[in-house]
């Protein structure tokens, strides 16, 4: 009977189109209608009242001796032509790689001007319609050339503020192994508090960066998109690996897995931190000095403690610990390179959102490890640990100024 029903269904469907082809039919109809609408010149929408909408965003500022270079992008729907440039109330001759900017087009403006280091300047761009676009240069400083020595300096800076402090923080591992079960839950809660403040910091910094440059690519929405994408992706990976590992709080394998997740989350955050450091250095707003390096060392040492906290019952080798330290700290080097040589606010906002989303997913993985015998996660000991973690990151963060 079942075989006969299956044969009848097969016979009934043999004359129908394949499912994948049926799914393409609506897309083909939509494409045809859109093409027809464009070919007819958008009937009824030919005329538009009011002035053109001209929005230009400055994506990058480069200062060389006697020269200001601006990379601009058309952030509005209408074509924009920049006709004049004013710097400090002086009309100046300039050159542009593209005199007219269509939607999302970019152009590089080269403006000869004898700027003075440390001074503030306002660059005003006048369009063909008489509209003005203002751009502030708070502190004029020569942009470093992206040569080998420059990238070496950025790598050294990333090692100073990322790799070395985290490696120092991982020296807490013997202490973590020596404490009792109650104190271990407090340390895990400390880690959650630290990561929670990192997620908040990454989100706020991403929202701040997203206001700079072009808004066409999403602006603040990029932070949300990056966060959701990272959270969903890590959750899917965790679900896939769940069958290949023990529960995160049972034995050394789970502890090692949690430590890896924490290292990845901190690494994504340090990527954003490196972007901020590199861009600040390139714009002359970052003063390199011993105090700054020491401040970052103290600030990021707590992140090393967060990585080794789940390893109390594990026996990781030196190579495993070094790998965890590199996963968490080395992205600061990559971030410094990108931030100093090709800073893009939209990309930075997206990456900071990715870091925040990854950290939130890691926090969810850590919550079961702080439950007491009654199953409560927020008991007095864990609550104290969470607050202590947030306080430690906040207080050490006061030593850092970028």
C-alpha cells in the first residue's frame, strides 16, 4: 500500500518542474519587472522638486609637508561636484582624482597648504550648487609613511599592548589551580564581569566610530550586524562541536574548550583595540610613552587571567598556553596595521560589533560554571566576582588613554 502511494506521488510529480527551478521563477519575474521599470526611465518619477541632496563624507585625512589629502565619498543619492576648497578662510587650488562623484563614488583631493604641526584646521568643500561640507582637523600632524619600519613599529606596539600583557596574566594559572571550588567559581564570575565590560566597551566604541565617515553602508547598524553575526556563528560552531566534547564544566577538555572560546573573544576585542591605537598613531593623536605601555599592560593582564580561569583542572602544555596567548593578543598587531594604514570607520564598526557579539556568546558558555549546588548562577559569591571583574577592568582602563 505504501509502495503504491509512493509510486502515485512519483508519477504525479514527474510532470512538474524541479523545486529549485520553481524557486527561481519569482526571482526571474522580479528581475524582469525591475529591468522594464529602468528601461522606461521610471515612469512618473522623472521630475523632482527641490535642490539636489548632496552629502559627502571624509573617510581619511593624510597630512604631508605642505599638503593636505582628503579621501571623500558621496554619501547621498545625487551626483556631487566639488568646485572649491577653503582652508582657514583661504580659497585654495586643489586637484581631484574624480571631479564628479556619483552615488558611493570616492575621490582623493590633494590641497597644497603650509599647515603647522599641532594647529587645528577646518577644511570647507564647496559643491557646484553652493552647498558646503566642513571637515575638522583637530590636531595637525604628519601622517607616517607606510614603509617597513612603520609596520615594524606597529607590530611592536601591538606586542606591547596585546601579546605581552596577556602572557603575563596567564601566569596566574598556578594560583587558579591551587584555589578551592568556591573560589574557582568566584574566578569564573570575575571572568564574566571582565568580559561583560569588554563587550560594553566594544559596543560603545563601535557606535562612536560608526558616526564617522560614510553612513550609506549602515552606520551604527553595522555594530548590530557584526554582533549578531558573530553570536550566531559561534553558537552554530558550538552546537556542531558539542557532540565531540564533554560539557564545558566537566573535565579538562571542557576547560580547554572554554579557554579557547575566551581567547577568541578577547582576540576579536583586541583587534578593535589595535585598530583604535593604529588610527590614533597615524593621525598624531597617540603619544607613545612608557606610561601608556604600562597602562595597557596592567589593563590587559586581567584578560590573561580570564583565559586561564577555566584551566584549573586541566593540564595544558606550554605550546597550548602560548597558542591561547597568541590567539588573544596577536590580533592587536593586525589591528594596529589596519588602523594606521587603511582606517575605514565602517569596517572598524563592523569588527567591533563582531568582537562584542563573540564576547556575549562566550559569557553564555561561562554561566553554567558559576552555578552553586542549588543551581543558582547569581549567588553572593558569583555576584561579588562579577562586580570585581568589572571593577578591575574599569580601574585599569583609567590608566589607558588613546
